[in-house]
C-alpha cells in the first residue's frame, strides 16, 4: 500500500504584537504594516496584496481556529512554525502559544517547529543602503540552547497535536552553521544534540526526528552555505533534510519580474538532484511565489541591488502552483525513501510574496489547488 504524502506548510508568526517589535518599531506593530503600505514598484506589479480575512491578530485563538480549519479542509497536515529563541529568550511565540495551542480545533492540524536561528536584522523595511543593523544574533550558547529545548519539551512536545515523522518528534533547524558556531564547534554540537535527544527520551516522549534546512544560494545577509553537507549531517546525527524556499537553490534571472513556470521547472529538476545528492531522506519543497518589495522602503528606487531589492515572480497563478504541487508530490513519492513529505512555502509569508492564505484576488485558489492534489479534509 502506498504511503500517503503529508503536506507541511511553513508558518511565519510576525502578525501579532510582540514586546521586541514594540521596542524596535513601536507599540502594537506587526508585519501587517508593511503589507498595508506596499506599492506597485514597476508596471504590472501586483501590489499591495490584500488578505481576504483582513489584518487579523494570529494570537487570537478564534482567528487561528479559522486558519486551522482552512488548512485542514484543504489537505494540509501540519504547520511548521518558524520559531525564534535568542540568547536572551523567545521572540514571536504568541501566534503558536496563545493562538494555535489555545484554539478549540487544534486537534485538526499537527504542528512542529523550525528553529529560525538566523540573525534577526533590521529589514522591516530595508533602505537602499543595504547596511541593516543586527537586532538579535542567531548564535546561542549551550545554556540558551538548553533553555530553549526545555521550553520545547514542556510546552510543545507533550501536546497531542505535535507532528511526528517516522515516529520521531519533528524538529528542524534553519541555520546549521550558526548553531555550530554558537555551541562552540562540531564536537560540542554533536554532544549537545545527543544530550537533547536523551532529555526527550527521559521525559517519556520517545525519539526526536532532527531535520536540517539546506540551501545553495545565500539570501539573508549572514546566511552561510554548508560545503560538505553529508559529512556534517552524519556527524551531527540528523535524520532528514528539506528546503525552505526555491530561491535557496534557484535564482531569478529577470528583473523586475521572472516567470513562475520557468522557475518551477528549474526548481523541480534541482530538487530531484538534491534528493540524489543527500544520503538522508530529502523532503522537496513547493514555493508559491516571491516578492520582497513590501520589505523595502517604498519611496526608495527599486533596482536590483540585492536582497530585498531584487527580482520578483509573476505568473504564479493557482493553476501554475497546482502544476508545481503535482510535480513535487510525484518527486516525493519517487525519492523520499518511504517518508513521503512535501513542504510548502508558505502559509503567510505575505511580505515575501509566498502565501496560501486567501487574498482578495484569488480567494481560496491556492488552498483549493492543494486540496485537488493532496486529497480531502483532515479531522
């Protein structure tokens, strides 16, 4: 019997008030402010994007319950929350802790964590000077790592809706080299990850499934490529790898706008190559779109000078996205080694132009594409 392909969608939780954002941007600021103020930067540029549900607070359990129902009704199995914890503690946790975990229908959808342990830099918005300050370093000490992972064990891993892959609690890490540098090198990182696994076992929760996000193209300033991934992943004891976004592997050749269909076709070939290159199971990714212009100063001239002043993607209609889903599902079933999983970027990366949440142009079109390819509702 063929194993069903699971669909895990990245969730970016910067759409609720947070004390750090209050300090950096002013009381009550959320990334909706950038969405609202986006403008067309060239002829035919489809901005601003307008959410069909309005600019809602994801830390409200009722608002999150609507997202959970929409995801589950359209064939999605899991939200992978982008999760932040710096040396001095958490950031952007209320979408998960006050929203998702308090929603009355949280049993309809699985959730898991992708530790987004990159530097948090001042790019909301970014000026043309391209010299953003680092507001929080993604490198953490062993003490901070233990505090963060104890928080996971107590707050998340015990929850009945936490996602397991191959029987293990799925936990993904975005920036492996930041992790290694912060923990003091490869040997120390190996020890600390091993002790993390043991603490999970001692808590009576069974095994971890450690996943690494990999890429070949740097996007955020400071991101570091991994030059010998198989050797590194084996040494550190990871269980699988995946991607966050196609742009980590395949660039956009035409400014101001590249064609989604051509980007998709190249990305599918690249992901097939990645599945062959990695010794661990590789979970391929589908990216809905790309447009970082809302994260630029709208009065600055829009020219291709680097992230986030860069090419956008056009032609990413629900029909073209559905083709990407179909091709990637086939790839996962062919090359996943039995763990048939597809990740999608993203549920709500509104300011990067990649989202499944309904908007005022396509409605539920992207979610309906997911349902047509991956099957009926969950729960």
